[in-house]
C-alpha cells in the first residue's frame, strides 16, 4: 500500500441570506413544476434561512472532509499503532464503505422521523465517533470507530439535501443548490491541506489524532445551534419501512463498494470479482422487490415517480460521471505530485486548489451568466472540460514541474465543471415533489458517493497500473496522461447525458 493515497472528500462552507416561500414544487427558475404542491408536512419556524444553510452545509463539510483528511496521517498512524497495510486500508476505507452503503437508508429514516431530528442524531453519532477515533488505543478500535463515523455521516448527510428541498423554493432553492455544489468542490484539496497542517503541527505530541479530534468542537457547536436553527418538519408516520428493499439495496451497495475500495490494494482477488458479480444480481433483485411492493400498493424504498421526475435520470448519470472523473483526477494528480514529483501533501493540496476554487466559484455564480445560455450551459461546459483534461495530461506527461500554464488549465477545468455540475444538480431535483425530497436526496447523494468511489477505484487503477513507485518523473507523467485520457472520455459521455436534461430546464 502506498502511503500517498488521498481519497476524495467534499467540503467548504458558505452562508447566504435566502428567502423562503410556502412549499410548492418548482423548477430551479422559479416556475411551478407541474401542478399544486402535494400534501405533506411543511417546514415551520425557519427564521434565519441563511444560518440554517450554513449549519447543514458545515455538517456536510465536516462529514465528507473525513474521507480524505485521514490519508495524510497514514504514515504516522502506521508508526504509532504498528498497523499493517491491510489495517491501514480499512482505517481509510471503513468510513467510506459504511457511509456509501447506508445513505439511502438514512434518507428514508429522515422522512419517517423528521429531517432535523435525524440530522441531529447523525451529528451526535459522528461527533462521538470522531472523539473515539482520536482516542483509539489500537488499530482494531480505530477501524471500528471509523465504521461508526460512517454510520453517523450516513444518517446526517442525506438530511442536508432534504432540508434544502423542503425549506427553499424557486430562485432561493437554486442558490442553495449552488452553495451545496460549491461545498462539494473544496474537499478535494482542503482535506489534504488541513490534514497536512494538523499532522505537521504535532500538537502536544498528539501526532495523527487531531485529524479526528478537530471534528469534536465543530460538532458540539453545530449541536448547540441546531436546536434553534433547524426547522420543524415532522416525520411522516404513514411512511412505512421497506425492510426488504433496505436489506437488498444495502447488500447490493456493499457488494459493489467493498471490492472497489479494497480491490487494487489487495491485487483484485477472486472474491472481489465475485462480489462485483453478486452486486449486479442484487441490484436486479432490488428492482424486482421494489416492483412487487409497488404492485401490492405498498411504499417502495425508491418510488417510481421519483425516477420519473423530468431530468432526474439523465442529470444523475451526468453527475455520476462528473464526480467519477473529478475525484479520479484528484486522486491521480495527488499521487503524481507526491510520489512522482516528490511534493509534500500540503504542497500537493495547494497546487490542486485552483481546480477546486474554480469549481466552487462557478457553482455559486453560474446563474449570473446571460439567461439565453442557461439551457445549454451544462453541455457547453462539459464539452470544454473533456479536451482540457487531455491538454493537461499532455502538458505534464514529461514529468516536469507544474507551471503557471498547467495551473490556468486547472482553473478552466474547475470553472467549466462547476458550470455543468450545479445546473445539472438543480435539474435533477428541481422537479421532484417536496413530499419526495428524502427519496430524491437519497438517490442523489448515493450516486455522488458512488461516483467518487468508482472514480478513485477505476481511474486510480488506470494510473497505478502504468507506474511502479519509486519511478521516474516521466513514468508518472505518462501514467497521468493515460488517466486524463480516460477522464476525458468520461466527461464526453457526461456531455451526452446532459443533452437529455434540456427539457427539465425549460
């Protein structure tokens, strides 16, 4: 196992003063999305919507930052706890596995018991598990507490999108989704930077432990404010649990995620391929179970009407590919810098900053572009991103230092990717009825997480298969070129999906 394996994360916080209106299904442009709003519990008591958004996005930032911040601490953990390579891989991957597998379950629990309540429960679990990780006496305990961290995140994170969907409408919702998209950008670099700073500081001789303990004061502050800021959105007691669907989907996701996360490190063993094949069968079984439940008049885990929302499926496909390409690039780019060019994790994070900053800025401000461009913006932006990745790979293939020209291309990649991602996200959820917010949110956040896992696993494998460290700079540069070519192909396919979302933007 290489000590330089940054995983993807999602981060950055922002506040905005956003107006709220009576809950009614609307498109991101503010027009009604097909008829009156459905009956269902509505948000009450939203006095400071900007502070509410800051609260939930900070929770999202904290939970998703933990995917990558730990990577920088891996060498120190290995020395301090005398951990094996397999154990270290589980320290990194355990969180991602639990988190990805339980996201849709967390979304359904929020719909049943109340989004604000589940956000708080998840925050409590995540904060407590972070404290336990920071105090863990050994590798086994650390792995177990990392799994619990993932469970807490899976309870908390789906409620963020559900609260946005149920609290904001029209233009306010579009701005909130822009902020949500901006949050997704920063963690690609911020996790590495923050982790490097905390480990290098070695506060009071604590070594790696602050990368977990830093969550504790933030979590406690969020809990203190959450009682006043979270809106009262009662759970829907009529929503029954689709236990069979939950179990089958959890098994399908587990069979998919575990080999993707651990496969390359373990040399893609036979059991990994068997699990991947099993996941295909379990996804098929999940479709059959859901169809039978709906045919009996029951409440399936993912209602068909959610998947039929205009723009949701093609936008979801494009977003999945964007996240896979983006996270795969950040993984390969960080490895190229750290193992190929000899950069520190802190420097690698800073040099990766332009793409994250560009992504965040365009996610926030794409609506300021001329209105006539909005409908075609995702397609045009993705058509720019794909060749930019190829250009970047060609510029760096010789193993030279990353100069101003490459940094400018990174800025262009980030700006264009944000101009595609944020409006696609708005199209995916803009026509979902507020009553189905939890189900739509669960689908989207699960696809985002799976996109990150698949991107790191597959594109990381493409990169690592081309190079054996220690290597020459040129070999690492060639590996990056091969990876960027594959990423460009993923973005080209995302362009095709984005064309199918134009009707949802009308």
